[in-house]
C-alpha cells in the first residue's frame, strides 16, 4: 500500500508540475469516558477478528468489483480496536477535541457515512473517496472546527476535501445517540 501511494503521488505531482509530498492516511481514536473506539477504513481482507465493529462496506476501484472480497473496504467503529498501520504513523497523534459531546456526535455519525467507491469521485466532490474522506466527513459532520484540522506540513491527505465537500452538502449534524451507536447490534 505504501508503494502504491508513493507511485500515485509521483504521478499526481508530475501532472501538477510540483514537488512530491508525503501522503497521509487518516484514522481516528475516539475516547468517551473509559471507552475507546478506533474508526478507520480498511480492506475487508485485512483483519481476521470476528468482532471488529464493521458498520459499512463499500467497493474499491469500481462498484462492480465490490462483489469480490479483494475489492471491498469496510468502515470500522471498533471498541478497543487497533489501527493496523499505527507503527508507520508520522509523529504523535493529533488531538482534535476533548469535548465529550463532540466525541459522542462523531460516533453517532459513523453508521451514516456514505459507502462511496474507494478511489473514485462518483459523488462529484472533485476528489476521490478514501480513508481521509471518511475522517474529514466525520469530523465536519460532528461539529469540529475544520479550519484547525490539517495534515502535517510538507504533506497532503488525498480525499480530505471530498469528505468536507460532502459534509457541507449534508443536512445539519445528526442528533447525538448513545456512544455505543456505532457498534453493530447483536
């Protein structure tokens, strides 16, 4: 995945006549009291855990490819979950908010995230849909100040603006549900 991202960025930088930047992949850890949730978009085949908090599934590359596990992603809201590539993170985690009501609002938004095709702009946002789109959409929909949430300098988060554009099209933020709302029932 890292090599694909690097190759993608080299092509885009060449097309845009600019230098190559670092690329960032976003995921969230949300704390509500003692409860910790990991929210991320990841390949369906990437984790064998049976209870990993899957709340949405989407296709990768093209809708018709989504019939194969190899071309599907899942959005997880995983209580006490793990971010698989956290060891590759640059720097320390960024704290976005310590407001409990914002954290609860974010968790309530997770089941409503669009299941757009990863790597495509089928929603007409001007950018592809991916993990960065998911995180930007969730933060914007839950009332976070998006003017203060930006990728580290010297890099970019492809798809971030797709999440912001889509969140701006949606209705006002949804009402807060209980903080377990992002977990599948059962």
